[in-house]
C-alpha cells in the first residue's frame, strides 16, 4: 500500500513538472501495486492522475474511462469535492 501511494505521489509531482512520461510510468506502477482494499479516495486520486496523462496524450477515450472510475471511487468515499472536480473534468473532455 505504501509503495503504491508513493508512486502515485511521484506521478503527481512529475505531471506538475511536465515530466509526463515519467508521471505515466509511476502511475502505472502504482496501479499495479494497489491492493484490493485500498481506500476509495486513494484509488480515485490515482485514476484521476492517469486520466490527466491520457488527456495530455489526447487519448480521450481512456481518459474518460479513468475519470468514470475515479468518480465511482469518490462516490463510494462520499468525497463530494472529488466528485464535483471529476465531473467538471469529464464535461471538459466530452466537448
């Protein structure tokens, strides 16, 4: 669990510093390491991170799928701000 969260955090830092490929690789590592019982909030953050990378790569189909996963996880976590932000991102890429 700790390693998966670390890779997610590294992915977010690298995404914000425009190291998109490194961010993508760290997000994918995190995705493979996440246990089944991970907190929904943490899973949603990872899925939104991957969605952002796919948007950057203009893979809107994959971005949409990961945003839907994130939205579902935020709903399960009852994290309303996360739901709103994810819905806004979905609507932006759906145009």
